[in-house]
């Protein structure tokens, strides 16, 4: 009897994992640009006096040709750039990069600790629930406007379980 109860409890937990509001929020905002789909779009909330912030998302390439994210523009900060965080001699370093490759049939993930969109000279804090536009420019699929939502990083936990095979890089 205990085994049946345990199995039933595990089944309920498994089913509820798909109802996590953070997971729904992360996927409810997706945008298409030709063969590309941009989803899981979010920004980490900032302190009231912060001058920098970051946004993250996944770009899936359902086409047969590679593409490249070559630029980003927005109005929430004085400067908006594509950045990458890397380890160099045991020290985390962040640098501006001019591109993020998106392989044909694959994807590129912009996430904490890797590629991301960097806001410098924020005009105000990013709060949970705030929404703002960014325009992404791709080498082959043109430009597309996305809507970024301020979310706590913990609400992104379900993304850890997503299949991010064939991730692109620079």
C-alpha cells in the first residue's frame, strides 16, 4: 500500500512540474523571424540604483542555413550590446562580442554566465513584471522586435531541464 501511495505522490509531483508559472511565463512570449523562433525571453531585475542589467533568451533555428545575431537595440539604457561571459585563468570576464552564431537546425542560448544582452546606463531599474522592447538584427532573417519581461532567475529553473542540444556559439 505504501508503494502505491508513493507512486501516486510521485505522479502528482511529475504532473505539477509542467504547471510551474515560471515555466509558462518563460515560453508564453515567443517571436518568429523567418526560420528563427526567439523564446524564453527575460531580464533579471536590478537594484534601484543599478546602471547595468542583462536580458536572456533562446533562439531556435528551424531552417537549413546558419544565421547570426549581429545586433540589438533598445531604449531602456544608453547602450545595448551583445556580451559574453567567459572564464580566463579562473577569473570571470565579460566582453562585448559582435555576433552569436545560430546553427541550422540548432539553437543558441543567451543565459547567465554565457552570451547575454547587456544594458549599460539604465534609465531606471528593471523590476519583476516590467516589460520593454528590444530589436534583434539577424544576418539572414532580418530584424524582429521582442518583448522582454523582468523575472527572478529562480523562475527560470525549468529551463535547466530543457533540451538545449546543438547550441550555437561564437
